C-alpha cells in the first residue's frame, strides 16, 4: 500500500497508539508516521528532555487539532512506576488501540569482554522493557476481546553473528514471546506484530558502533544502512495491515533463507567472518 494512499485514507483517525521507546530513532519516526495517518500518540521514554523534543517534532505532523501527543517519562522496565502512569493515561484517553514496544539497545563486544551484568542489562531492557508494557495493557485487551500489540526484534534475533552474544538472545526471546502470544491470544482477537529492522541510522546505532568488534564492523559494511524514517514507514504500513511479520529491506531475504536453508546462511556468514579476520591479519 502506497504511503500517499495511506495518508489519504487516514487509517488511524480517531485512534490512540502508545509507543514505548518513542523519543528517538525508529520509535520517534513511528510516532510521526502514526500522527500523519490521523492517529494520536502517547510516547514513553526515560529522558524527559528527549521526550519534550520528540513531542514537538511529532506534534508538527498533526493533520488535525483534535489529535494529541502525550509524553510519559518512565523506565519501561519499571512495572511499579509505569503501571499507574499507564492507568492514568487510560483514564484520560481510553485504552490505546495499539501498543508498540520499541524499547531496546545493543552493546556489541567480544564475548570474552562481556560481563554477566552486560547480559542481564540487555535482557532487562530489550526483553523486559517490551514485556512490562504488554503485561500492563494485556488485561484491558483481553477483557475487550480486541487489541494490537507490536514488538521490535532484529535480524539479529534470527541470524546471529560475532559481537552480539548478549544482544541476539534478547531479540530471539521477543520472537518467542510474540509467536506464543499470537497463538494464545487468538480467541481474544488480539493481533500481534513483530518488526525485524536491519541496521538503522539512529542515535543508538552510533553508540553501538563505539564498541563493535572489528570483525562485526567489517561484516556490517556489506549491509545497507536504512534510515529510521524508512523503517518506520514500513513498520506502520505493516501495522495497518495487521501483519505478524514486518521486515524492512534485505532482512526479508535472509530470514527466508534461514528458514529454508540455514546451512547456506551459516556458510555465508562463516565465509564473511573468515575474510574479515584475514583482512585484520588474524588467523
């Protein structure tokens, strides 16, 4: 479905969407796209200053004065603090029609340089940061027998390469969660979507590059870097269609190959690693 056609149709007119991790990168651009399509948004993030700046940018995309952009400054992993804040949001605006979970970060490193805390911290943010908002809103959706929950995984949740020993398992966990909920919540008419973004040009990606192992950086050079705007456009188009699997760009090919010929994907990534190490003068 073309973007211009979606804008004309305004599929989110009169609807409210909640974007957790909505102050930067893919989350912020997703919120902008939703507002362009007529929706109102609540954005959740930890940094009040970043939230305020994001809200101004998102509000500038409103098609109608009836649309609203509301910010909620909170750590999405903190159930005790987030739950009453979301309950207050629901009392004011009603239950969000769609929950979008976009919380996450990557800290790539050689496995021998990763501490147990590095593993725990990424699981806490990447997995529990998307699980907690889901658990808070799920009772409302189940009672209403309708709703839509979206998660953001990664190509790294399916195809794993050097440097992501602490990150990839968190994204794979989200795949398992989304697939389980898809099945279990069918009787409640609750739709599940999961985005598999490629390397995306975001503030988080810039931070990620600071610790990325040399081999990982070389392997990343072969992948095209997408803009957050493009990924968000594909994401929202998939949400409008209520698709389970949403993939932007080349990752769709790799996911298909991994499902049907994992040995081929391993052969490619192993060869790439060998060539990278040779380039670096490593045996």
